[in-house]
C-alpha cells in the first residue's frame, strides 16, 4: 500500500531510514508510537526538525493510518502522550 503513496514517497526520498520503519510499522500499533515520536520529538530538543514537505507528508500519513486502523488511534492529548512515553519497538 505505501509504495504507491505519494506522501510516503516524499518521506522515503528525504529520509530512507524513516521510510523503512514506516513500512515496517504500518498497520500496527507501533506505527502510532513511532509517528508520535517523529512529530512531537523525543530527543529533548536535539532534533533539527523536518522540511515542510516532509512534515506535511508525515502528518498526512498519520491521518491515513488513523482512518485505516482506528483501533490504534490514541487520544489527541499531547501531555497524556508525554506522561505515558510509549516505547518504540526495537528492531
């Protein structure tokens, strides 16, 4: 599914290692935890951030995943997320 997704291709082209993980986690609850970490930062301010096109593509992918897999939707409460700090599965 993701190989033909324009948003995925934007991310994969700019950050191939993130593309690999998005494909691996797609359709699983680990996708949500990984995406939350990317979009909200978990490196205590050491992450440089994404270019606008990549950030928008990640947001669209997150929304697409939410629509396709509603059982994995988390509350949109960022502070609840920060308190829970979901673990990103090791590879």
